C-alpha cells in the first residue's frame, strides 16, 4: 500500500543549514532509510546519508528522528501515523559534515586512548578455558554496534563541548566494564576509568540505555558496577588496608594496575 | 581546505602519503593483512570506504570454520580440507584449501588472545556449531553475531598497534611503473579531496560484488572495486561465473528483501517446508552427497545429537544445493504468500534456546517483519550473497599477476572453487590476510630505495577521470543506471541461467556502459553520494560483464553456476579447467581464456579416491 509521506530533512553543512520539506512516495513495511534513499534516487541525488548494512548490524545510519536518536534503518514508517510529518536531523552532539552525516571522529579519538585486552599465557595444551557463564557478562557489551547514539544522547557532552576532552562516554564505559569483567584479563583499569575516561562525570540518568538499539543495559550492567568497583578501590578502608599490606581482593586478583 | 573545488588541478587539492604497504578495505581480510604487515615491520595504511568497524564482515553471522576439534576430537585439517574441496565441487585451488584448513585454528585462537569472547563448550573451550557441508560441528561462533566479534577484535587490535587508517576514502586507480605497482589514488568521501598513496605494495581487500544484483544481502560498498582495480591494472580474475545465492534471505517486507537469515537457523535445528507442509529437501539430495545425507526425517533429527550413527539432514547440504531446491519449490507453485519458503525452528526448539542461540535473528524478524521466530516460521528465499570468483593469486603469497598487487578475502578467487561452504569465508579472511600482509611486507622492504615511481601524467589522468561525471550536462542519473543494472543481473544472470538470457544480459550491459559514459552528477564534491555512485558504477559494470561472459562460456552446471540448458556437471571437460577473465585490448570490456586446474599432489588426492565410508 503506497502513500505520500511528508518529510522534513535537515540540509546543510558546517556553516549552517535548515529543515527542507519533501514529499516522497513510500509503502508499507518500509523504514525511514528507505524513504530517504528514494528521495536521493529521485529528487535530490546529493543528499548525504551515512549507511551500510541496512539491517541494524553496523551502526552507521544514526540520526535523530522526530528528535529521538535512532537508527534510520530500524525505524519503521508504520510506527508513525501516515499523515504525520517525519523530521530527520543529524546527531546533535557531533559536528555536521553535510546533511545527515556528522563528524564522529570524537569516538575514534577516544578509542585510541582506551586500554586493550591483555591476557596471560594460554594453557599447556595451547587452548584457553573460560566458562560460558563468566564470558556472558562481557559478551553483552560486545554486542555494541558503535552507532554512538548513547554518546549523542549523553547530556554530559550533548551541549557541553568543553566536557568532551575529559569524558569518554557510555560507549567506552562499557568497554572498560567488558575488560574488567573478562575472565582471563590481567589488567586493573579502575583508576584509568575514573580519571582518564571521566566515569565520575556520569550521573546515571540512563538516557544512554534508553536509546541503545542493541538493548545493552549500559547503566545497570556496566556503569554502576564500574562506579562501585572504583569506589571500593578508593574508599573502602579494608580494601585500602589490604592493598597496603599486599592482600588482594578476589575481584582484582592477578590484575596489574595500568 | 574544503576540497570543494571542481577542478582536479586546484591548488592544494592533492594530499600525498608514502607507505610500504597500502591495504584497500577494512573488513576482516584487510585488517588482518594490515596487522600482519605491521608485525612484519612495514609502514602500513588501511584505506576504507566506510568508517572503521562498519565493513561487511560485521554482517557475518554463523561462525568461523576451523578444525579445532573442541567438540569432535575426530576433526582435523584433512577432514576440513576434504569438505571444502567437495563443497566447491573440486574446482578450488587445492593449495589454498589446504592452507586454509591447516591454519584456521591458530588464527581463531589468536583472536581470542586479542580479546575476542567466543561462546564456550561445557569444558570452557571455544564452542563449535554445525553448518552446511561440514562433517563435524566446526564453526567457532558468538551467538549469531560472529562477524561483529571478529571485526571489533581486529579493529581494536589495529588501533592498539597504532596502524594508520584512512576512513571514508575511496580508491579509484592504481599506478604502475614498468609493470610494478607504485601507488594508489583516491578521494576523501567527506571533502572530495584527492589523495595519492605512494607504495610499492597494494593489498586489495575490497570484498564482493553483490550490489550489482537487485536482491542481495550485501551493502552499498560491495561494488567490486578490487576486482575492477585488478583488471585495469592487468591482473586476471578466475571463477567469476560462480556467484553464491544464499538459500535463506528475508522475502518480506519489501524493504528488507534479500537480508540474510543465518544458516545457523538450520545448523541449530531449523527445517525448510513448502506451503503444503512438506520437508522438501529430502526430494533434492544429489547423488554426489547421497552417501552422507539422511534420507528419512527420523535419521535427520537424530543426527543433531548423534553424529556418529546418523547422516546429516538434507537442509545442511551445501548452499548451492539448498538454494536451487528452494527456487524449484517456489517455481512449482508451492511457495509462501510472499513468494518464499518456510524456515521453521519454532516448532522444533524452545523459545529460550532460540533466543539464546539466534538473538540477532530474533531481533531482526521482530523489529523488521513483526514475526516472532520462536512462535511462527520465517518466510525466506534465495539472495545474492557472495562471489566465489576474484583476483587470481599465488596461493602462498596472494600476489596477483601484477608485481606488488595482492588480493585477499572475497575479492580474491580460487579458495572456494564453484561454491563456498558457510563458515569458510571468515577463516579465509584471517588465513590469507595474514599471509598477504607478510608477503607484501617482504617484497616492499626488500626493494630498498629502488622503489617504483608514480608518473605525474598518470596522476593527472586519474584526477580528470574522477571528476568527469561533473562535466556532463543533462546525462543519465547514476541511480537509474544502477537500478537497471541490478534488475538486469537479477533477471538474466541469476540463480538459474540460459544461453539466451546471458547473451541478452551482455547486450544490456553494453547499453548501460554507453549510458554510464555520459552520466551526470549534480551538486559538488563534498560528501556527494551521487558522485560516489557514479564512480563505483564503472566497477560494477566491468565486474557484471565478467560474470555474464564467464557464465555464458561455462556450458555445465556446478556450484554457484546453474545452466538450465546444460543441467549436468561435466567432470571430463569443465571439471578440469578454470575460466580466466582479463581486460580487453580497448580497455573498456573483458575477454576470456581457459586455464587448466592446478594438479593436486598424490598425497592429497587420496582423500577423494573412494566414496568415504559413512558410519
């Protein structure tokens, strides 16, 4: 069933731009990205969109649809009334390159500052052993498709350019949590998470969790546990004493602070 | 610097970089090659059309085939080698299949060293799952998002090692000096600004060609860039007639038609049924696989738990067999309301099992089709998924016929013969990525100061060629040409082929090439998708012609090439040779030649001497 959809799409570049009205024919079962592709093919060949898999797996086509951070390929037109105008704007936290494409290099810069997995040697038979139940906690964070919608919605950086330098953002807090919960990893990165990544600036409003297209429990399963572990390390007098006299808690057994 | 100047010779419009090795493409093969080159001591750069971590590898679902023997100690490289050769209908380059089977296990373990978290067996080892054509459960996996795990691991390793990555940069030309590679030329997608890489070694890792077909599981990036760059540089392609149509793509809604439904659904117990409720795959067991395939539903169902005493279900035949069977059922009028076939796991496994083993599939159907796969069957049909054909390379170094030009992953040919087994692509990326990175580094660093140079005339020609679509007034729209090409390839060079249709496709491709010569692009060079497509389209047309020409010449049916007018597999004539594609003298099209298959050594031939006793 085809119908005419009214759309308002932000067109412009770093110097400024505006919402432009379009009417495009769409049909049942289509998503916002389909409507934009049809615009591109029939009305405005140079409309800039970043996309790849069109299956919710690569995290390229992030934008704000009626003000809400979403993947354009996973937003079905049937979620809207047919008479409603759908407004699509670029992610606000990142500088615009052109139209719906933003400069997300902030995230790639932060990724360069991240620590990495550092496993001990393999077992004698050349294999490694981890139990499924133990890898599952970190596996949840590894379902991240790096769409950066959590970074986009995070109020610490959304309208506070000056915070970007000291704040890695939710996408990278789950990376810290992932490494921290990796059964065979040997590093202790709690100090790094707190100081270099700015974990303390997060005040757990859960906006990131709400927009995550993968449904990762960013706040409950990653940020809060990481905050607790940082606090344990810093303020728990028993842990402090244990560290002083060389005892180690089970949590960071065999891990070296980096 | 905005890069918006239309003139190719505008001041400051050209960036220059010098490296030992430049890798084009940042999927699994490209990143593994770059890591290997870095480890071998090269100055290496990775160049990719998308952002880092978005390459098509991310879409791979099922797993990495590697005979680690974690579930079945009987498994080893010899069995994997045999499965791969038989899956490819013996047209594979034996040496590539051998190297792949031997080295895949260590490549998987290495990913784990770098932080990958695979699903585990009860003993805590890397879990391995069943897949079509593999005798044992052999695919290391992470739910149904193995590709994401692999690319993220390689991406994080690349960043950790400090390898230079040029994101959203498209390579449009390769340069040579006296027959040796001297560099690569491209443009930043963001600004349109040109970039020259001076490098004696270039590794092509650009993936496949699926975007030339209408119904495909492939993303926009899959425009055959590496295939076309290699052809233009004077290298050859082999096996181009073999295109894999994955049996299970989504068929509804139209917006997601072609989107992949992982083979793991069948590996984990899913079955195929027609509109009459019949498990039709039992009617399509070919003689070649009869001895190792169950012929009753009871035996097939027992196999999941007892592989020793039962034979594999026919749903797990190699992909070419299953895709043809589905196609036949739909043509015979036993399809579903949306023109597919039912893939049913809901009636065979618990909702908990399905959500645990197939989380992405659950999510994908729920979000995009309003279908709950734990409660009802999926509707699926064949979708263009993978090209077996690619750049002809030396199996040990991945070097093409052009000195300094290497190709790995989907854009290389030979490893998979006429049909790729599921799970063999991810291993392919890792094994040959590493070998290519090492070989390219050895070559580049061995040159000393005597490096091939880039000629300024060539550079100017490349710049002019790249902006040519802007200089046309009133020409055809590249989107329209692409859409017509996709329809034509789908209708005439698809899953079932005939001489008449293939001849027609060549006429249509010729006409599209003519239209492409005068296509026009609106706007300017800054992040302009219309311009990007216009440049990619040249590659798509050249590669489409390669496929159609090779498909017309091969007068038999084998693997990913089915001729309605030549339904038999002809071992005597066509089982002994490859079709080789190269650029024609005019440089605007391709021509074919034949090359005998490389002779397999006797110690490997023994695995195929007699039909294996299936106990």
